[in-house]
C-alpha cells in the first residue's frame, strides 16, 4: 500500500473534525430535551474519540516519510525546545503554589492540537498546502450539510435554552454543547471555504449559520471574512475605501452582533457585559506583584475544564476567562502573552501566503472573547491553517502559494 499525504491527510483532517459530531452527543440530546448545561455532569466517554483521531493523525505524520522529514527539522526542534522549556517552568511554578497536577495540565490544553499546526507547516513547506486545503474543504461540505440541517431544525423548534433565534425557536447548537461553540466552528468553516475560490457558496452558508447561532464572536469573525473578500475583489487603487472606515465598521459589527435580534439574548449589551466586569475584577484582585504579572498567578486556573471538574472558585484565583488573552496572562504571564502575539506578528511577516492577513486577523479576533484553543474542532482547523500559512514563508517567493486559477479547481463545488 502506497501512502500519500496529499490524498490521505484531507481524509484524516475531515475524520478529526467529524469526531465532534459524536463527542458531544449526550449533551446535544439533553439540550433537545430542554436540559441546560449538563456537560459537566455527564460521561466524557465519547470525547475520547477526538483524542484517538488526533493520535491517528500524529501517527500518520510519522509514518509518511515526507511529512516526517518536514516536521523533524532544526527550526521546529528549536521552536519546540524554547516552548517546552518555558511551559515546564510554568508547570513547576503552579505546583509550587500547591495546585494539584490536574490544574496545570488543564492549562496545557492550548497546546493539544499544536501537532496539527506542525503538520500544516510541513505540508506547506513541501508545496502541497493548497492541494490539502482544497481537498479538506471538499470533504468538509458534507459536515456542513449535517450542521445546516440540524441548525435550521433547532432554530425552528428547539427549546430556547440559550436564547431565541431569529427563526423563532432556540438558538441552534448543531452537534455542539452550546451555540457559541457551534457559531465559532461555523465561522472557522467560512474562513476555510474562503481560501478556495470555487467554494464561495459554502462560505456563504457557513456565514449564515454563524449569524444564526447568535454568537457575537462568530458573527464578527464571519464579517471579517466577508470584509477581506470584498477587499480582495477591489482594485488596488480603490482599497483605501475599505481601509479608512475599518474602525467604524468594527464598532458597527459589535453593536449589530450585540443586538437582541441577532444575538437572541437580552443581556448581550457590550456596555453591560459580564466579561468586562470579570476582567476588571481579575486585574484588581489577582495581580499582586511583578511575579504574577510576568509569569501568571496559576497555570490552568482559568480553564473551563477545571471549572467543570471542581466547580467555580474552588481554588483561589480560579475564574472563567472567556478570553484567550486573559487565559494566557493568567497561566503564562505577560511573557507568554507577548510571545503569543509576537508569533502571530511573525507569521504575518514571514509568510508569503496570499491570505495571511485574513488568517492571522481571524485568529487574533477570535481569541478576544473566546478561548478558541480550548475548544474542539475549531482549534484543530485553525491550528492547521496557522501552520499552513506560516509554512509558505519558508519557500522562495517564486514558488509561494499563488492565487489559484480556475483550471486547478473544478467549476462546480
């Protein structure tokens, strides 16, 4: 049997994402029956499927010789060495604070799908990034069809556990535990489909589902994808008309996403957002000195996993971060937060991917009010895209990922 990652990897990525349809099945069934937020009380057995699929994907990368050589390089080892050294320091500091090992381990969840990013990096270095992404998007259409059918049915007839949808029923949650996770994944699907010119209609469907979810983060992320699509369609001399009003458009998007009509909630006013009160309280109560600011005050204490296992405020300094950046600041300190932002900037600087700004901005915006690296399958898809974008920066510009022509992609999608 001959293995070829150009054909096999898209199937494995699709299988990894599709594991989400089973991972939260008990919670989806409960939500349909009118029981809210029971995911902390039910069996996590089905969720092991996503970890198993991740192991299969990593194992395949080491079996496929080109991927193995692409991942096991000096630059990757240097990056991982620095990362592991600092992470081990933070784990040791958390144990020094007498936190049980399970707490810092939960803080490491942001790295769970880092191998997927390394695989995407290797794929792009080998010049197959556009091929793998196209084929992955091709398979992802079937996943989107399932989510669309469920979402419309839920928006019409599901109990309004999370608010009321614009269709009169409950806010749809698809095969996820909440509309916010569903919307975030649909927005990420919109990003992926936007990278394939022949799949614009699937991008539109994804944007519609993100809007239907009532998630503000999902809606704003989807509007960001649309913004860059319009920007790319304009002539270079006309693009200033999109750049100049960008700040006003961002404020308008926040106001629109927070309206009761689209969000489905009466408490979505950003001026009265619980997140803002939370962030102010965290900064005033938890940062007691330079050490807390630089290195964090407890790796894992802002993880949703710990809140589910032990209950809110079981440990001193425990809270729901509801923001990737607050999660990083709490667990890895200002040094970790700045390192993350610097790596985003480095990706945009080194990469020659034609959509690098869109991907980097999407990752940046999605983390403002959502700890996306802790939620599956959005983290898996974004990690792969991040690695694929960065990988194009390590190839000569003459060989970089060019805007593909219609001859490469089939006309029908």
